[in-house]
C-alpha cells in the first residue's frame, strides 16, 4: 500500500504542475469554469482515502492546522448556505467557489497524511525540482523562439494567466533559492557543480519577470530579502552577504533580459519608475476594484458576510474575506495565517536537517510574500499557485 500512496503523491504533484485544463461552461457573474487534471485525480483519490480511513485499523491522528482550517471552512460554508437561502448569492456560484477552496485544503490534508518519513519528503522535494525544471524549459523555449504563450509574456505549462504564471514561478524561486542556501551550498561538491546549481536556483526569477506580472516582480525582491534575512538569522555566515552580492545583479540581468522578447512584456519596466507604478496601481486596482468594494463593505458590514463567490474581483484578499465571510471569517483567516507562521517559525528555529530547514524557511517567506501580494489581489485564491503553496505547507508540516 505504501508504494501506491507514494505513486499517488507523485501523480498529484505532477498533475498540479503539468496537467492541462478544459472549459466546463460558465456560471452567473463568473469567468469560465476550468476543470484541471488534478480535479479529476482528486475526485478519485479522496473517496479512496476516506474509505481507507474508515476500514483501516490505524489510529487517525489530528494533523497540523486542522482546527484553523476547519474553522475557516465551516464559517465559509455557513455564510454561503445562509446567503443562498436568502437569495443574495447564486447557488452555483457559491457552490463552485466553496468546493474549489475545500479542494485546495484537501490537497494539504491528503499530502500531509500520506507522508510518513523524511526520506519521502525529500523525494517529493526532488520531484518538485524536476517539475520546476520542465516549466523553466518551457519559459526558455518561449524566450529564445520569441513565441509568446501568456497574456503579456511567457506562460507556464498549461497556465497562461499573467498573475497565476508569475506567482507560480515566484513560489518556485523561493523554493529553489532556499534549497540552495541550506542544502546545496553546504554540500561538498565541486565549485563548478555548485555554481551550476546556484544558477538553476535563481532561474525561476526569469519566469517571474518574463511573465510580465508587475505585482509578482515587485514581490520577488521582497522574497529575496526575506530569504537572506532568515538565512543570516539561522546560520550567521558571511556567505549570506556573498550570495546577496552575487544574486542581486543576476536578478537585475533577468529583469532586463525579460524586457526584450515581447513588446507587451515591457509593462514591467514600470518597476523602475515609481510614479508610473503608483499611477498604474491607482488606475488598475484602487479606482476600479478596491475602492468600490471597500465602499460596499463600509455600507454593508456583516458578522458572517455574503458568502463565497459573492465578490467578482476585489483585488485585495483581506477586503474579499471581509465582504464574503464578515468579521468572523476575517478573524478566522488571520488565525489560520498566524498558525502557519507560528508553526513554521518554531520548525525553522529547532530543525537541524538542511532540507527541512529549507522547507520551513520557504514557507515563512512564501506566506509573507502572499500577504504582501494580497494587498492588490486575492493571492490565496489563485488556483494553481494556491495548490503549489498548500502542497509545500504539507511538505513542511508532514513530520511536525
């Protein structure tokens, strides 16, 4: 059975990173519904998992983050059902958004429940490196052939949305770069091999810039600083400063290089012009989405909100939480975020295994980066990056 479970975990990771999606129609006031490969796989795996738990003689243990996640999900379901009954929320819209969020958490619980030891965790870490390499190869293909597959710039495999693509590669940059600092840089290997691994660890940054996502490109520099800050806190070695001196110019090179392949990708050049960046944020986010939704939230404050899917685009995760799940839901979300940070920080401080240190640092940097992005978008709800993020959460807390 253990071999089968390992295969399922490998398949799930591969489906998240590589599988295509297809349209399954539309619902009122929403974009096209997309069914992904992992949706179909989970529709098979989750029932099998439940039957296994029912008929298994093994004791079912409570997993990390169980209570914060359950509280957040229950409040969301209650708010959604309540508002559907009142007629304030479309039934299919509320059902779709609720199920999609539940599915993301099921990915976390499935992975964290089926990882039994550090060896399995490390094998999945290596798998994610391979999956990232496939996506980076696709990026390089688009750049060198000048074949634009994304909205404005490059696309990831089976993901062309500008923000989802940028965030997908941003999470890989955090993951790869942390792994290099704590694992590869400490291995006794040749300088040439270490240099090659360093280059590979920074390459996802090119995917971020080349996606032409301004918000993710800006967040990448925040993530970079956070990674090095935590590395200095943990190891207090001069190599942290050396890495900074080497990596920062390389990131700038990736940034400049990503401006050349496609005219539409040059929109990220706004990052070098603060006035233009602020103007774009004001026109593209504040005036069109955040301010109208904020005014609506002030006019109609609620204890439980108006249900999942009530908001089309708030461009602010916290504002969306408040409108859809009210005061209680907002508190539940912050409680979940606090629980993740607290557990990841404890693990980061006490862990001695280099790969597990890397994972805890990865999670800390990723959560703060997502919180930063949540000021201008619903960062925790973007499907593909959210699935990657919660898979990484499971890897971090599997042996907590």
